[in-house]
C-alpha cells in the first residue's frame, strides 16, 4: 500500500495555541488531528504526522525545513500533504514552504489547501497544488476530502482535469489537450467572437490572469521637510479598544492622537491582534508601532514632522477587499493633513 505524510501546525497538532507557536518540529509515527480523517479518505496510509509551531517555522525557516527533511529522509512515502491552512497567513506560509522543499528534495506530489485570502496562495501556488479552501476550521472535513480526492487521482495515475475543474489554484502552466468536440479552433474562435459582440456568454480557452497592480509612488524629494504618518496592521490600540476593532478578520480601524506623545506606554496602549503572542507588544507597544523612533528622527531633523495621529487595524484574516476599503477611508484623513509619506508597519 502507498504511504503519505501530513504536516500540521502546533494548534492542529494538539500541542497548544499561540503560547506554543515556538514549538520545534517533530515527526510522530501515527495519526494526529486532521491526519485521522485524511487517512480514512485517502487511497494510501498516512504513516506519520509532522508538527511544527508557526512561529518556529517563520522565525527559523531554514532550520525547521532542514530538520524536517532530515527526519523524513528514511521514511518511505509517495505523497505529502500540509494543512489545510484556511486563512491563517503564517500557517499558509509554513505549509507552502515545507511542501515546496519536500517536492524539490523527494520528487513526490505535494498538496495543501488555503482560503483565497491566505498570502500563502500567491506565494506558492505556482510551486505546489493548493486547493481552494475554507475560511476557517469549520471547513476542515471538506478541505481534507478535496485534497485527498485529488491525491487519489495522482496515486492511481488517473487523468487530471484543469485547475478550475479539479479545484486548485492555477499554477500558470498551460497544456495542450485534445477536445472531445470535432469543431476546429477556427470555428470555435469565431463563435466566441460572435457571442462577445452580441453580449452573450462565452468562455475563452486562453484565460489571462488579472493582476491587481498598485503604481509605485514618486519618491519624497526631501525627508527633512516631509510629514510622515504611521499606519499599522499590528492591532495597537488604546487599552479600551474604543473602536472595537476585531482581533481577526477586521472590518474596523482606528485613528489615535499622538500629538503630545513621544512613545506608546504599556498599560495605556495594547495589541488586540490574535495572530501572535501579545506579551512583548503589550509591554512596549513601540515594538509594533515605533512612535519613539519616529520622534527621535523628528528631533534629529531626519523627517520634518510626525503626523498627529497613527492609524491601526488588524491584518490577520482580513480580506483584501476589506483592507482596500479601510485604506481608502484612511487616505481621506491623510490627504487632508497633507501627509507626504506613510510608514506601514505590521508584526
């Protein structure tokens, strides 16, 4: 019987939550968490579960990957799975990194699943199979089954359909295929053109991806005369969170007066971000929102002026559409204040 491995993070590996995000990688013989359902629906035996904390993978990427590859090099396996990662950005990045590394070293199929808003999709969709997954763990069973269904096709050497038909994100690879229809290409393209001219539905055989490009701003000619604003997705807010910004999947943002502030004090400000351990940011909010450093630059004349407000929201799980809306709302205030440049800080 063919063999499979599954990579998961510390949460789904039943190690713990954010407080265990620095958990170092281990390879466990047997089934842990999602591996149990994957083993039921896969035409292969899941023999080992690999667990690694999201922070450890993110902060010690080379070490984590090297250790995992070394630990599995003497394990016989035919296919490798990671996740599902849903909308969790660090988890998605970890799944993508380990899948890419396993594919390159062992030359086996690697499969993951992520929500479309997970940054891991854009980072790794050209390197591995990433299925269009759900927003949260509520879709765990469905996402596992989608990954397994495709994995079964690969394991059984079945014919594969297009990315859209199979359910994974396009990898930018084009193949020539024989169509069942006997209609030649010249006739098909004329039919498409006629449908387009008549505002009737048609489907191109050569889709061109649409890219959301942001034009590069002109450089600031003289920083010593510029007004600089600070915007953060690190969730730094006054301790009472007056704007009720959500700790994940945010749809709200806040604007906070720092005109008389040289640095942000713990106990006055805190982070409400759910995607990392808040201890350091709560103790010193300047590690996320460096008002102290910008005030020093202001006094040294490196920048002309620090804008009277900083702007804050939470990035984890926040959709691109919501982020764009919030940015457009913030921009109104920034333009009215004649801000010359914005420093966008994350976590």
